C-alpha cells in the first residue's frame, strides 16, 4: 500500500488531516481547535510522505518526526501519526488498540475539563456555584478540573493578586510571585469547590503556568488535607517550550499533593528528565501534541516503570482526537487515571461523524468500541456542507 495524498481542511476550528492510499483506504487525524493556522504546516510534510507504506507507521514517522517541536509545532506530526494508525487499523480490519498492544480495559475514564459553564466572577462563591453546575452535568464525571491562579481570571479580577506585571493578552502568559492576599484567595476558592464536591468527585486544578517555587510549595502544602487529584502546570505548561524538570522536582519533593505537567511536551525525549528525576507525580501528554498515539503509549509505560501516573490532556482534540484518546488509553497500564474529555465546537460537529457511542460518556466512562481503525467515519454528504471553498475537494 502506498500513500497517494495528504490533505488538510479546517472544519469549524479544527484542522483535519486526510491521508489517502492507492488501496482506496483513507485515514483521518485531527489537530486541536484554534490552530487553523497549522494547515500549511500539515501540507509541509506531504513530500516526505508520498509513496510510503502507511501501515508501517514507525517507518513513515521516521521521515517527519524530527521536523516537529513543542506545542503547537508537534500537532501536525501527531495528527498525521493518528491518520496512519487509522489506515493501518482499517487495512488489518482491527481497532487501533489491537495494533498498540491490545486493550486492558473495556471502558476508559474521562475527566471534565471542557463541559463548562461561564464563571460569574472569581470569588469563592463563584467557584462553588460553578462547581455545582459541573457536578450536575449528565456525563457524571468522577473527576473535574478547574482553572485557578494564573490559569483563570484571578490576576485580572482579584485586586492586588500578584507582584508580577499582569499581561494584557490573557494567553496564560502571567508570571510572578503572588501576594499573601492572592495566595489566600486561591486557597479559599479551592476550599469552596471542595465543599461542593466532598469526596464524591475528584478535584484537579489547572494552575498556571507562571507560579514561583515558594508559592507553588506553599500552595501545594496548604491543600494537603484536601485530597486534590493534582496541581497542573504550576511552573511551566500550556505553550512553554521547555520542561524545567529540576525546578518541578523541588516542588514535588516538598509536598504530598500530586504535581502534574506535560500537555505541551513533544516526544519521549522531553519527558525523560521529568520521569527519571521523579520531577512530577503525574504527566499529562496530549496525543495531538506529543507525536501521536504510539509516542504517548511509550511514555506512559516508561512513566509506570518509575511510579509516575498519567492523565492525558485532550480538551481541544475534537471528535477524531477523542477516538484516538479512547484507542490509546484502552491500552495503558494501571498508572492511567483518566483522560481529558474533548468537547467538539461548534455543536454541528456532532452531526458529522458516525461510530461514536450515544451518549458518548456514561457515568464518567466511555465504552471502548471495536470497529476497525479509529472507528469513526465522516458522513461526507453532511460534512461537505461545512467545508470552506478552498477545501471543496477534501473528500474526493
Ligand atoms: Mg492544562
């Protein structure tokens, strides 16, 4: 089998990769939404891929893997990798999880980072009210993640929150020491959320990046009695193009509250220090940024070997990304906690595909399906209506 074309169309906000072959089998991958600018980056790889046998996934990846980077520059490579697995699975007549080593669970736990309701403000009461709504969501998530600190509106809405200069972009680029009032405010909001969730639903906190080490340690220690699932991206994360394992280690070694990072990190090599130095308790790679499904699987196994847990990121990965997450997470060892449930935007995305369960999430879990490849197919007649003029030929 040979690759005959690589196409990319932006559907809604998500760039979609389609790889076609001379056997009439095609495969799909998806890039996070808000990254429509990556379409040319996907097509950049085309000359490297034409003529290759897509069922030899690793051999194809060797052609392009070095030409990627930390988020967002690993996204195109990752989406291509998923599309290759989709083809390989369809060609073999098996779901992708079989090709990744086979499943060890029939349903995968998801956590809620994306089924959200607008915050009314940044007070403890606002956080509690918002958590009441998230707890009542029909998906019955068993873990909910909420943004606090620099990963929230607090720097803008809480007076005298930080000694740092508050940045205007609201793109998680704030950084600096918190004031005593600022830190106490974050802790009060966490207490308010815990008073709603009790011990029925786990609470994870997306915190930064941008915290300074003394604040990170004070904060993590203050929460120790609250049994928080994890503190995510306190120091680096999101679009930070480096890891800072030694600095994370200083925080992690000082507290029993689990410390988490990794959503922006590309390739196993960049997880090596975090894992081998035991710099965090939990890693959170995103299959749409780390380099794909097999890369995530490898890193999960290596983390398990070192007593480190994994809770993959995925909020913006869309429905094809969701399919990839289900396939790979079904195969992960017992260090797997849950992956972040992607929400498709706009809503019409849910009419474009067949193959997903309905409802998708039941009691906080997704049942693993057994259809070949990633197991989702476009209803092309429906999807075509949402293609831009320049992408008209995407399904041809
Ligand atoms: Mg995050």
